[in-house]
C-alpha cells in the first residue's frame, strides 16, 4: 500500500533563496495537499530557518537524505561512505550521519517529524565482501542511534547507481555505489536479523538511478518487494541522456529523453499499492531538459500531477 506522497522539490528549487523555496513548499501543502518532502540534511548545518518555519506552519513531515552531503565530500574524498573499506573515512561518514540524526531529533522537537533518513554506501574502493562487511557494521551502529533519534521514523539506505569503474560515465554522473541491489538485500537481511524485535533498516529506491544501471526500474521495485526487504519508498525521476547512457540529473518526464514517463509512474504506483508493505511514493525532478530547461513552476506542477494522479 502507498503510505504517503512525497515531493522532492530541492533538485528544482536549489538555485532559489530560502524564502522563495519556502513559498513553494507552502503552495505544495496548501494547494496540492502534499505535506511530506524529501530534503537534503547536511552534518553541522541546520536547515534554513525559513524552511523550518513553513514546515511547522503547514504540519509537514520530511524524508531526510544525506545524498547531497555525501556527494560533496565524495568528490574530494573518494573513500567517504558508510561501506568504505578505509576505516578512517568510514568513521568520518558515521560521525556525519550521527550529526544528521541529531538534527532529525531536534526537528522533531520543533514539530517537524522526520519519517526516514536515507544514507548511502559510497563509491567502490575494494571488494564486494569487504564493502558488505563495512556496511553491516555501519548500519548496525546507526540503527541503534536511530531508535532514539528517529522514534517515529526509520533508517533507510538509498540504492544508487553502481556501474563498474571502467564505465565511461564518470562520478558523480554515475558510479556512486559500492554495492548493488542484490548485495544490499543480503546485507539488510543480516543487519535486521541482528536487531531482533527492533525497527528494521529499510531500502529506498530512485527510479533514475536504476535507469543509469541499465535496469528496468519496475523489475527492481518488484524484486525488493518480493525479497521481503522493507521498502521505505520509491522516488520517481528520470535521468539525463548521454552518448554512453543515462547520467544522474533527475530529468523529469517533461524531457522526452529522460527514460521516465507518466506510464512508468502509474505502473510503479500500482506495484506499491498492491504490496502488503506500506511504502511512500515520491518524485524528485530537476528543471533540466536536455540542453535546455523548463521553469520551476512547470516541473513542480508536473510532479504534483503525478503524485495526485
């Protein structure tokens, strides 16, 4: 079943000022009846006051993601990530994740509930087994902290593109993950098996990043559902076209080359609605359209139509 609609507006709103962004979140809540938003949360950097105020005003809840924070550091520290085989940088990520969990706790105290925090594996720096062992340890540690920091939410790991190192598309357009979906299903089974009756760590899927991997995204959604892994939700977006395949740029269905369509959204919604699990359905689209762009209003309206369709 679909638990809620989630708007990931930040990919489109990023160039705007905090007050301008706040106005769009208010519009989404009051006019489009969308009150759950995916937002990036950075370690040691509070959300802009304008956003927190509007989230409180409209009774919003959040899906927090560390993808932007991880992407920034990952470009200068390739080993940075939760599954890093370099212990020093793995601990660096763990400390950053703990900082973000603390912010989630503080947001909840202000009346802004964080339903989930999405963490990421990081780039490949070693063998699959080594990465899986490192991720198991990191998720197990964070799950304990999340019991207190996210009392009404969950810790989730977002599946990112995991093309091989010799693929011509460079990071960060691709190759952001050390482990693929099958690897993550196994790691999560091991982590959750050790949590006994505690809240399980879940998985979050991004349609566009599955396109980058060369997968049929709907097949991956069904695979996760059928595996028994807790599926937190699916973020719908496309990707950018390039001579070597799709690249990570969150192009919407307004770009005919994005690999994402209204029909894809319908099929994904049907799969989630038919599942016994409770998962969110979300969107995250940028204003990009090939070498051109659409307006913020166009892309946000298009996302709201998908979610309210």
